[in-house]
C-alpha cells in the first residue's frame, strides 16, 4: 500500500504515522524541512520524530541555498549521526561559508557523498525530453476609475494601523488584499464588503480586533489562503522581521467608535466605486491574449486549449461570465478548491454514469470531481479557469497554453503553475501569457524581475535549477516585493527600491555559494552518465519481464475463467475460480496498466486486488515433484543456452533462501543437472522458465538426485551468505568510522567551548588592565573570575561528557553488531524432472 499526504496532514497524524513500520518514506520538496534544527519549525520537528526509524529518500531541487546549515538539517533526517551537534557543524563548516579550508571542504564532501546525489535537469535531457517555453505578454491600460480604486485601496493598506485588519497577521492579509485588488474590481468589491461587515460588528460590540482571526475569514474567495498562511508562518519562525511598524490604536471608547465609523464610511466609498466599474481593462485584454495564444498554438500544431490561472474565485466567476458572453459558452471548465458550481456538479454526475463500475472512480468525491473536470477539459472543453489551490498536484500535459491572469510574486508558485503543463509528457512547446499593467510602475518592475533576472517564462527549463535554487525562499522574495508596495508611493521610490532588489538578486545569483553547492553536491561525470544509461535500459527490461511474469501467472491461475487477448495484454474476467475472493475484484475487462489503456478497462497491476489474490494463491500452493516438457520449438525467439538442451532431460530444483540480519533478504536458488551429469547454473535454469511447458505427471525424486541438488543449493547458499557477510562487514566498518567522527565532532565542540571561555577571560583581563577607572576595573575582574569559575566547572564536566559521548557511540555500534547475527532458512519450493523438445 502507498500513502500520499501533505506535510500538514502528516503533522496532524504523526502519532499514527509513528506506529507504522514503513518500508520506505519518500519526502518530496524536502527543502521545506531544511530548518528542522530551528526551535520554531514545528512541522519539520514533528515529521522528524515521526519517521525517525524509517528508511527515507528526500527529493529536492534546492538542497543548499544560502547556508550550509541547511545541509545539516536535511542530512539529519537521513542520518543524525553523520555530523555531530548543530553547534559543532556550525563551528566546523557553516560559519566559514564559502571560505572553507580544503581539508574541511574535502571532509564535508566525503561525508555527504555517502547519501547525497545531485542531478540537474540539463544532465538528464537525454532521458527526459523537455519542450521549450515561449513567453508572450499582453499589455492593458486600466480606466481612470480602476486607477482611482487601486490607488485609494492601496493608500488604505499602506496605513500603519486599521480596525478592519488584525495586527498579528497584518502583513499577510495586506499582501493578499493587494493580490485581490490587482485581480479584479469584482473580487475587491466582495472583500471590501466583508471588511465593512466586520467594522459594523465592531461598532455594535466595541470589540478590539480578534488577533486570532484566520486569513480565510477576511478573504473567503482567495483560494491560496491556507498555503500562504502556512508558508508565512514558517518564514516568520525563521525571520521575526515585521513588514511595518504597528501603531497602538486609541483605546478610549468614544474615540475608538468615531474612528471605526470613519473607517467604515471610507470603505463604503471604495466599495461603491468598485461596484460602479462594470468592465475591467485586464478582462477585456484577456480576449486579445487568448486569440494571440491560440494563434501561436496553431503555429506549433498544438491542441487549442488554455489553462487560465487566477487567485480569486470571484474573479474566476467574472472571467467565466465574460468568456461565455464572448463566444466561449459551453467550452469553459471551472476548477477550484470547492468545485461546487452547478456546471461542475453536472459534469461530475455525467462522469459517474459514464464510468460506472470502473477503477477510475475512487469513491472520494473531492478526487473524483477533479478527475471528471480534467477529463472534460481534455476531451471536450477549450478553456479551464483554475485557482492555484484547485490545480495543485494535477497534470495537464495535454494543454500547452498557460495564462497567468493574476501573477503571483512568489517565483516558486509561478514555476509550479507552469509546471502543471510544462512537464514530462508534454509534446509541444508551452506558451506562457502574462499581463502587464502600463499604468502601474511596481507591477511592471515585478514582471521585469521575474522575467529577466529569474528567467521563469522562457527557455527549455524556465527558471534554471541554479537561479531558482539561489532564492532563499519564494515567500521571502514575495515579502520583499510586498514591502515595496507598502512603503513606496512615488514612481521614483518604487524604481529605486526595485533597483536595489535587482542588485541584490544579481549579487546572490553570482555568489560563491553557487560554486560551493556545485562542488559539494554535483558529481555527474561521464561514468555516472554511462551508468544512468545502463540503469535506464535495465529498468525497462526488468519492467517488461515483470509484466510478462504477471501476465503469464494470471493466465495460468485464471485459465478458462477469463478470455485473454495477448496482443493487447487484456483479458475479460468472466468469474473467479472457486475459493478465490477479495474485495475490489470486479468482472469485466482488465488491461496491464503500462499498455494503452482506455478508461473503461480495469487497470491491472501488481498491487491490484486480483493480482495480489492470484499471487498469494500460487505462493501458498504445495507443489509436488512432477515432469515438465518445455517446448523450445514453439518459442518465438532464440535462446542459445536453452537451445543446447534440446532433446535432453534432467532434474531441477528451486529453493528459497531467507536471511534475516541487517535487513530481511530472500534469494531464489536454482539447482539443475542433466542426465548426462552436466550441472545447470542459475541463468540456464531460469531461462528454461521463459518458454512454455506442459506438465506430464507427478513423480518421485531419486535419493541420489535429491542429494546432488541439495549439495548444489547448499554451495550456492554459502556463497550468497559469504557475500552478504562481506557487505555487512564493510557496512559495520563504515558505521564505526562514522561514529568515531561523530564522537570527535562532539568532543571538539566541548573543547572549543573551553577555548572560547579562555579567549573571553583573556579579553576581560586585558580590558581590566587598560581601564584607569577603579569601578570598571573591579567589575571586569569580577566578570573574569566568574568566567574562570565556569571554565573550571566545564573542565570538570568535560571528561564526564566525553565518556557519555563514547557510551552513546558504543551503544549504537552494539545495536548494529547485534543486528549482524544471521538467521538463515532454506526452503524447497519445487523439484521437477525436465525435458526440452
């Protein structure tokens, strides 16, 4: 069973996760856990504790951004003993940054090489073909009323205090309100209405702003509120900087009441202005943009489909109505976090009827309705208008036009949007359309940074691994832009602020940290590329082999209970054999999942209930010795090592070897001999079973033959055990070396603390000698004495602490040593007399 969940869900269910013995935990976007060593990172710490004893693979495009401490955080998830403590790592490596001594650098690289593999997208182009990105821009010029609305609400948001907005989330809420303001007048009108209602309630109750209010309460139509809140919370735990200095509001009841009424009246004026705006210039420009985009798709011979992103459900409804009235009626799909629209529900009901009884229906309405909407978009509709939240985690390789109606300031969000279409499996170049407000200097500069400096919209990979990876955080970048919007009023101030941010980006992109990351983590030489080619080839071959085994086992187990089409790898299950039953097994057409698969077929795979039931039945069946004739003459291809056995006979036994040591391992051992006393190795025996055979009759195995086959199996068993023992010995030695280094790191940290105290004492005494003021001299001598007392105490504790470190090291190694004890079991699976014709 495979479970897929979000970080937040994992944290909420961490007790349940901790109780499961996982075979493997795969952590995607692992850089989000890089600050696990920081006190306030609750999600990372909870996940760290919950999966501490599970094997892990961590995937990230940005393992090292601005600090080597991030590596410490990520590595500690995989192996908390690779480095010493956080303090020892900081002293030894992180504090030196890109100026590491060669010896320290080589030590760090050597340790990381045991568990880090860095691969860039450009290095795997041979195996993962990517199409290009083509950027188009659509200018628009807002009307005077739109400008007046924007400037009025913007000035309101720039104020240091407000009754409508809570203090503790002021930065995040003003950011979201700015996004809604830029989205559409209809979206900001509804949002202003919500703020007005809150102020009216305050007037009635004369209550202060509820500091614990959620972002959703202020902007219910904004789809990314939960994600923004989580990201800002994580960022705030790392940086306690405030966007603006909050002023204390007057607490006098009458003064407060007058202020609330004045603010309410002001917002009513803005809402009335918003409601008076019937058309939006950007909305009208969307029609032109779609025509440009579809023309480009025709030029590329790509299907005419467009995925439009907006961050507001209210703007989504506005765009739907606008496009519906302009000739796109019946060709528009809406996708958002609720999917409660009548049109979406109708599509969902039709989809359920169409696929009744098929595997594509999961029974989870939220997942199924998204599947229904995607299928409708793929098969019939022309345009999908999606919110970020609605499209999260979905793939749209069949669409190659992305329209950013609202442009996020977080570059990683933009990359994720475009990546919905520009990903593995996309056959055409992806066209990306962005809107530029020609009457908003700040909006123009944001697009310039994203396009020219971060290079998100053009090229094969869009924002490159290196450039996007150098951003400390997309949220922090977003916050920097928000500060500019909040504090700059004139065009000159805006341009100066963006020039400064642009300069910082250039410094970051050109920083030596990029070189450090490359040298530390990227070791992708020609040999690695050659091995990757071999691995890919072997993976394809093994997949084909497993599919063939599954197919043939299914044929053998079901027999006449199903009709098989070997050309299409499909079969029609008429009914199940007696004694075989499992929930989820339905009659009908099954097809191997890796073959061209219509949605009307059941997806047949190794972990399908039917496959699991058939495999279990075959595994548990007792197999008596029998004679099997293999028909090589009817085999479609030549197998030279089997061809040599034609017209020969002999004996063959399959034995299962189970070994429990560091890991639970199982090996299959073939033992074979021909009647002319020639031994058959594993390869020959296994190849015999790649051709069809016919069971003749049950037989008994002569004692001398059984002895020969048993001796062969024992010999192979001993060779396998020897190899495993050598591998485990090598592992134990590497663990010993690692733990010695871990202990040395911690001991050096203890000694460095003593050295630091020595330095402080010398400095204190030097200052005492310099001063001629008696009180200062006495005070400094007292401080020096106190430091000397601490040093003496620390010296006393040093040996005890070092002994404790050694004790932990020995316990760890003893635990590994106990796991090295092997429990070996050899079980006969079957014995046959064979013949090849």
